[in-house]
C-alpha cells in the first residue's frame, strides 16, 4: 500500500536535493497519465487536487479513484489538496482521503493569513496531516489557471517567512520568487538570492507554485535552494489540449468524445515523466518507500448493549451520533449496525474510521465527541468493548489481488 506520509516523502527529497512533482489532476485521463509517469520513472509522486479546479470535476467522485490508484501503485504516493481556501474544505478533503493539505490565505493581510493558517494547522495536525501554507502572492498571467489568480506579484520576504512559520507551525511553505500561475510571458526572472535566504532561515521544504515554463537551469537553481515540491498543471493541460486538437484534425469525419480524447493520458504521462526526470525524482521510489511511513488508517470499534432506551430511542441515538461524530476532523466514515444473529453477546456496533492514528486522541478530546459520549451514549451503554484496529501493510502481490487485512492495535479510546 504505497500511500505514504507526505511529510516523510518531502523530508527525503529535502535531505537529498531533489523535488517531488505535485501534479494537479482534473480527470481520470490526468490521473492515469500522472500515475503512469511515476511508475515508468520509479519516482515518488504527489497527486494534487485544487479547490480552484472543482468546477471541472466532482471532488467526491474523483477522490475514490485517486485513492484507489495510490493504493495499487508500486511507487510512493501522497494525495494533496491544493489551494484550499477554508477550514471546511480542508476537513472535507481529509475525510475524502487527502493526506496533505494546503491552506491558501496568501491574498489576505499578513495577520489574517497567520490566523487562518494556524487554525488549519491545529486541525490538520490533530489528524496527522501536514499543512502547506503560502506567503507572498503568485499571480496568473495567461493560459490555464491564470484567471484564477488575479493581481500583482508579491514576493515573499525573509522576515515575514520566519515569523509566519514560527507563528503557524506549517510543515511546508509556498513562496513567491518570480514564478506565475499559467504560462510565462517572456523570460522568467527568478529571485534566487531571496530564495536562498528564505531556505537558510527556515530549513523546511519549500514549494513553488506556477512550475510551468522554466528552463532546466532555473529548476536546478530552485531545487538547490530548498524547493522540494513543484506544482505543475498548465503544461499538462496544454499537452492534453494538443492531443485533442490532433485527434480532431486527423479524422476523416467528425470525432466523438472517445475519439477526441484518445491518447490524452499518454500525452499527460509523457510531460509528467519529463519533469520528474528533470527534477531528480526518477529512480527514488525505493529510497522513499524505505524512509517514509506507510499511510495507515485506524478502525475504532465499539460493541455494546443498551439499557434504558427502547429500540426506537436506540436507533435515534445512533443516528444522531453518526451525524455528530462523522463531522469531527479526521473521521472518514461512521458505520452503525446491529447484530445479525439472535442472542449475540453484543447487539450494537459503532465502526468509526480514522484517517490516521493521531485521530485517536483528537477525536477522544473533541468537544462534539465528549458531549455526545457523556450525555447520550455512555449513560445507556454501560456494557461495551472498545478497541482501535490499525490496517496491516499489504505486500505488493496481495495488494494487486485487492487483499484487505487488518490487525488489532489497542489504544485509548471510547
């Protein structure tokens, strides 16, 4: 199950002087292309889904495909929410399977950016999830995504970067040093001295947004100065567009959807593989798999009996609990049920899926859980057993067969 901890993945890249590609996907063709490129190059990869692209796809429908692709991969994968604008979106992304999130308050005044980022970090760290923040502003110029980032360039300063990281606790910092969202106009002018000073002051993985359109020497200069994650979308969109245009031009009759989109995944894969090699990630998969913790979820199991409530009251209590507990950050799913067999020792069950072992503690202490457990559940469920189960790693052969096994790992809980 090569879905791995994103913080460990980027720590390895930071320590070994290369950058991981964070490729924004907007369709299954993009997803298939990015995964094929990473497999071909034997490289770690970040599959990124941007809130600014949600108009192009249904987030809740695409995320299961992204998660399935990551879990069946033989290279290390992380799943990242890009340009999240608020806490609600971040919580939703974690529930759907992202194991890295970005909070983008870069267009707000510094104090508000700090406040919103700190709030995001407190929530996400309670779920075991690393956070990327942004300081400075990377505008759009032309091409895909440009219109989503209006305004003027605002460079990141060393002094503000030090204060921002210290005040927020972010794990990664997106900086503005001269790149733009979309396509460049003219020769890019990167402030590498500024980047070097930021890197020396912070010592954490740095992120470049607007990775399209730079020369090889410029990429090398960024990576040598601490850039560990490069966001990349416009060139992938352009490659897909060229393939569609070629398909339309090459047919003797008007092409339908399937004919128009034939080869798009392969075009995306070629461009992504080219950049992976250029950024130094090729043939690093084995190293990262050895260094990065596998991303392992937890099943919080409670089996119990109820006293003092009739069947209607019991089911109403369980339904309220599912709504309340399902909204807690880090909870991915709440299953409620009752025994099939008559006379079972325990009649009812809660099965609450946590995205990470860190949620065991944050869930237990969350005010919504405390109120529900103390006022509605514990008073009527005196006889209960509670255990937390962590998923076992699945070896590559069994993973390919779709095996799914779990093992007990008791921990403090309900």
